[in-house]
């Protein structure tokens, strides 16, 4: 079966930065619902379309096609008193809102002189990345998966 609209694609993948360093990889196969449901980067989905089990897809993604451009406005300096004092350290993450009310995940990047610098950019924002996937299975999605716009069961979402 080929990858097509409303198929569940199972794959292993590896995400590398422009220097070839592995940023993320799947130890177990993962599945997504193919068909424009924003379950995977659109350029990767486009490259997967029409492929078969065993095919390897390699997609070079510019920042706009992956984790977005780096946005200086998402870097903020806050007083340390605005955070729970216990165990505040670099690398901790907190949810906040941007000016439009969207939830943003902020990462503490620096702590000094009673101030905390937080960054709401994805850690790989501004990076060109290479996504390599090996298709391990393709099946037709069931009605519930199509209605919910994501995969259920093994490798997918569980209720």
C-alpha cells in the first residue's frame, strides 16, 4: 500500500542539524495520519506521499519549514521573584502566554543578579535540519482516526 490521503504511516526517523549532529531519533517506530492534518512537517508529508514500505525519505528543512525562525521578542528578562524559588535552574521550562494569548513554552537560559532570562523559541528555531524517515508500515486509517485527525493505538495517540 502506498502512502496516500488518510493512511496511517509508521516510520522510524532521525533529525539532524546542518552539521550532521543527531538532534532526535526514534527508538521505536512512530505513526502519523497522512493527509494534511498538521501531524508532521508539511514538506516531509509532501515527500512521503506516494512512497511505499521500505522507502527512505530525506528532506532538508529550512527554519520556516521546521521549527520557525528565531524570534528575539520571545527572549525576556524577568525578576527571579516571579518564579518558584526552589530549585530554579538553567534548562527548566515554564508555560507562559505571548501577546496574543497563545501558550508558549519558555526555557530558562540564564540566571544572574536576581534576574532570569527565558527564551520562548523552540530550541532548534532558526536551524536548518535534515529529516530522514524509513517507512515501516502503511495502512488505511479508520473512521475514528480520520474524524479525530490523528492516529490511535500503537505508535499513535491513546485516549
